[in-house]
C-alpha cells in the first residue's frame, strides 16, 4: 500500500465515522443507537488495523563545504559591488 492509497482509505474511514456519529445523534430508538455504536466500534477496530505508513520524506539538502560557503559569500559580494557600480554609472 502506497502513501496515496493509505490517505484515501483513511479518508474513507473518517467519512464512515462521521456518518456513524450522525446515525447516533439521529437515532430515535435504543436499538438504532446500539447499532450505530456497534458500527462505530467496528470502524475503530479497522482504523487500529491500518498499517502504519510514514509520509515520504524529502531528501535532506547536502551541506555546503567550507570552500563552497566562501565562494557563495564572495559571489554575493561581487554581485553587490557590480550593482553599486551600475548604479553609480547611471
């Protein structure tokens, strides 16, 4: 079962629970109420039986080496200096 299937199944069970809770509040006799509670308990059992699937994680960013950090800072400085020169020439 992939993550998307898991989400769809989980959403279906949540909808079923919402319906069962509505049946409990709308029931007029004790028999109807008991049937709705039984259905709710069955859904709880199904939810507990769902496989535990973790959300797929993104790849962590590669850490920059010291040289790459230095180059990044220098390129920023150079870009700022070039922008200042262009502004001064205008």
